[in-house]
C-alpha cells in the first residue's frame, strides 16, 4: 500500500499492489468506518463485498460503504494493481461532466473550430 496523499483528514488516496499468488489466500472480509472508491489499473481484482464475489478487470471501478464486509485478492498468478480513494467520514467520490448548456462561452469557442 503506497499513500498518494499526505494530508490529515478528508479523502485519502492509495495505490495498492497485491502480489501474484494472492488468490490462494482464504478471504477474511473486514469492516470499518468509511467509504471507498477503487479503480483497477492492471491484473484482475477479486473483491468479496458482502454476499457478492466479484472480479474487476483493468478499467473497472467499484464504490462501497466499508461497513459492508469486504476483502481484496488477485485472481490469478499475476499481481493486481489498483487505486483506492478512502474517506473515513463517508465522503463519496463522484465524477462530474460539465454541461455545455452551463457554459455558453464554450459553445461559441466550439463554433469557431
């Protein structure tokens, strides 16, 4: 686990690497306060989330309340790398796209192209 942020409070970012062979470990789901968003960079991530047994591939993401029992592992002989955003206070990570209707000046710029 490599911390990517170094400030107290708020959402914290981490890069996690689970080495090859991690799929052989018996899942031991844990719970704690907070909310987590993760994104798979390389490999395939096995994720136990409550009653669900999921596999996430590169480019896939998950978002969940960490009070739900959860566990992570690799699914094969390859390592898995993923990014995690974690907020102890229950903050959620959201992606927002800017609407062109909200910024008419941008439309004028596009018309010139």
